[in-house]
DNA sequence: GTCATGAGTTCCGCTATGCGGAACTGATAA
DNA sequence: TTATCAGTTCCGCATAGCGGAACTCATGAC
C-alpha cells in the first residue's frame, strides 16, 4: 500500500493548523489545542515547541498565543504590491466624504480580502476588519473584481467556492451572476443591495492596472441610508475619481525603505 | 547514530523559512527560493505547494508570494491583547501633539515589536514600521519595559540577544544598563540619546497592568529637535498622562465582535 | 524542422523523521 | 502520604519527507 497521495507535507499542515487554532480561540493551553485538533499531546507539544523556537508563537506561563512576528509578516503581505499602499489615503478620503465605511478589497485564492477599512464618522475600531475574507459573488467589491476577470477564471473561483446565500438577495445562480457581471462591466460600477448582509447596501468600482483588476474600492452602509442618487450616482462618482487617479499613477515606485537595526 | 536532537520538527522549520524568504525578497520563483535556502527544487516545490494549498502563499503565474491570509493572522496577533488596541488613539494623539513619530512597543521573545506607529506632520507611510523588531537595551521603549521586569527576566533577555552597539551611545555594558534601568524605574521615564541610531533621540514611559509592564509609549525624533525641556519634561508629561489614562481603564472589555459571513 | 536550454513537476528508493503511547516529572491539592 | 492532572521526555515503528533522476513543457537558436 504505497499510494502516493498528493504531494504535500503533513507536518507543515499540522503546524499551520496549530497556528490557526491559536488565531481562532486566542491564548490556549497545550491540552486545549491538542483536543481541538485531535492530536496526541506529545505531537502538539512538538509543534508548539518548534513554533515557539522560531518566535511565531509565544507563551505566557501556561498559555500559548500567536507570536508578534506575525504582525511583521502580516504587514509584508499587506504591502506585497506597492499599489496596495497607495489606496489607503483614498479609502480614508472616501470614508471622510461619505461618512460611511470605505474599503479596499483584493482577490486572493478566489476570495475577497479587506486590505484597508476606514469608518467615516465614528472612528472606533481602527483597522477592524482588515484581513477579513468574503465571498466575491455576494459583495459589491467582489463583483467589481470578477467583472474584469476572464470568464474561465471566474468559473474556477465559482467552482472552488460556490455561490452560497448570505442574505435575502444573494445571487446564487451562475447565469444570473454572469448577467450581473456584464452589467457591472458596462457601467463600470457594482452594487450590492442586501446581498451580503440583510440591511446592508454597498457599491464598488474596480482599480485596474494593465487592464486587469487588481482590487476594488467600495463603500458600504445601512440600506436605509445608502439609497437613491446618493448610492447610484454620487458615491460611485467619488469612487471613480479615486480609482481614476490611482490608475493614472502608474508610477508604482518601489522604494527600498530605510533599514536600520532590524533584528531577524 | 541515533542522537535524538532537540524535539523539533524540521519540515515545519523549512516551511517557515520559505515563508520568511518570501517576506524578505518578495515575489520570487521557485528556483530562487530553492537557491536561497539551499534546498532541492523538488523539496522546495513540495513546501510551496503545501503552503499554496492552505492559502498562505499565492502564485502569480511564475512567481510565488505571501498569501493575504497572513494579513488576517497579523491582525490577530496585533490584537491578541485587548489592551494593545486601546493604545492606538493615544499614539495618534501623541504624534499629533508632538509633531514627531509616536509608537507603542511591546516585548515578545525578548525583542521590542512596534505595534502602533504614527508620524506627526508628514502623514506619509501610514503603518510603516509596524511589526518591526528592535533590541530592548538600545531604545527608550525597551528600557522602559526592561526597567519594570524582574532582574532574572532581564538577564535571560540579555543572554539571548546580547547588547550589540547600534550607535555611538549604545549601552553595551551590563552593569551600566542595570544602573540605567534603576534610574528609569525611579523616574518612571526612559530616554534614548542617540543610542539606537546616530542623530535620533527618544523618550518612553511604560504602560503597566497589575504592576507589570505590558508595553511602552514612545516618541522619537531628530536629536537637534528633541532636546532640552521639550524632551526632558514636556513630552514625558504627555506620555505619562496617556499611560495613566490607559492604566485606569482597567476595564479591558473583550467584545466578541460582529461575525457575519466570514470564510475560513 | 531539430536540438538545446532551462524552469518546474513528478517519480522513486532510502532512511531519517515525525508519530502516538507510555513513562516520567513537578506542581497542587486532598 | 497519596492522588490528580498538565506538560514533557522517551522510545520503537512505519511512514512521510528527502534529494537525485527522469520527465514535461515552453522558449529560442540555428
């Protein structure tokens, strides 16, 4: 019984599952993690020890938790494309101008990831929601991105993640989605009318580079407030202006950054 | 030759080294990564494939890069303690009031990690520096933290990382550092006069909880500008006020956060 | 067209490595 | 003292991960 399964490393998977468990349940004891993952305690111990050695996990007496090395790694991922950083000020401006929640969303592995989130008036929870993942078919940003992807890539993504219903108006039919994407492509703007969360509307425009969507700017808010001309025209115009400016700045300058005494 | 070495998992280490390489050199081809780590290409391929399967690595045609899942993980690490989040607005306020760079630094594995960084006037590079690591002995924040750690823990840290010189005034002698920490403890404020980078001064105060330092608020800037009463009295007073307020807010409320349709 | 090059992927045999269970340790409490 | 329980170390076994070689699949030279 040799049966070479897919070429993949079990130990690595397990280690990342340990990390993921810590992300989910926060500081935890070895026994909790072992139970959660249904692993032998000796095995769990070995994984935690390895991760601890590498400073990806810290321990506070009897509890293990995520190491702050991940903060660095997270920033590196978030700035892996210089264009990602340039969107920040536009997101801030949009939040300011609209008073609603403004976002910059990017596609990775077929999901939408919030890279910048800014809430307009109530400036609470700064950075809240960053890194969060959503399905592309049920959000304005996702549709703005998909509309500018080749059909085959769209199919791949839908095959991988399906079209689960999140709210009353979620599009769950492939054909219907194709039509919607066609509309989005023509208009250059995507809308979300309670498709992701009941009571929440949104609108988004793609940010393109070399004709390919690298992400989307979006604004979201309660459906009673985001409606009419405000939703249909005014907010899209602001976003289009921002997207346009971003696209003109094709000078994606990459700077080395000052490196003083960084410890690795 | 059995020789059980330290209980640690090689495959996990290698996988994280691959991740670390991607963090360092950015988008890279398989062959580059294999060369960098002196691994067989087949081995490198297996690691990358595993990481890709788990969405911790993405590939853009012929190049691999960090997956945006790390953005989420990074945020989780950065907010692993509710107190960390509460410092953000104080850092912003300090940057605003002083016009200099304000920071909140935490200790992890014996190093200082910047969790919040805000630059005063020139609001460029938002979030730049977050996650960066520094030695504790040569920064004001580090000294503020060490001053409130038990002696044995300080020794552990110094054993682990030593006291490397970074600038002309870096304290490289243990005894001298102990004395300095004593002074810091008495005064409640730490200073850095070109000990970390030539031409750069700084000052910091600890943020304590249950008598233990959980981090430090710091302000840094060019030594010609950060000097005299401004450095010695005025900035420390602002920071002490902020730290005091933080410590009074012992109501470290933990909220569950709204969880809508999060994809894992 | 052939041949060459080179990056990436798959195959394959070997054994080092990661696995779980059991034994051990050390702290806390009855 | 014994009991309990979390965490750590030990240990033998088989499997899972390793590197080298073979194979693909582009791309390009001639």
